[in-house]
């Protein structure tokens, strides 16, 4: 596989939410009467560097991490506060990141042949 480019030192964090969880959260929000914004997402953070390493490990790739300069406008942290989703919708994500990655990788193994 190709090398993986990481912008910055890779210590910035992101949160990843599996699509079935997003759909469930959005569906519950649509059925509610809530007029105010509600964050739908997975609050569990991981550094970009650790995420890249996790993908490389799960795919069995020999890709290396290549570091490039971080764009000035890149946020250091992206983590949704889902308190309102839990309290108002009774919603929270069910699929953890590792399980979601495995499901996604299996899907692409079947589709990309």
C-alpha cells in the first residue's frame, strides 16, 4: 500500500462515528420535537497518528507514516459533546471505532476486487 500522510505531528485528535449510529441518531432527532441543535457523533477521541497506525495494523499494510506541515486552520481537537443527544433523544453510539473499522474493511474487501 501507499504511505500514509499525516499533517502535523499527528497528536491532534478526532472522533469517528459509524454510519449506522449516525443514521440512528439523526432518525431519532427527526422524530423528536427538539428545536435546538443536538450533536450526533461519537465522543471517543483518538490521535490522528494512532488512528493511522490502527488502520495500518488492521489492514496488514506495510505503509509508513509520512509527516507534513499542519495547515494553519486545522483544529487540534474535534470531539462532539453528545450530552443533549443522550438526555433528549436517549441516543448514544453503539459501534466502537475498532469494530466500525473492521466492518468497513470487510465491506471494501468484498467490493474492491
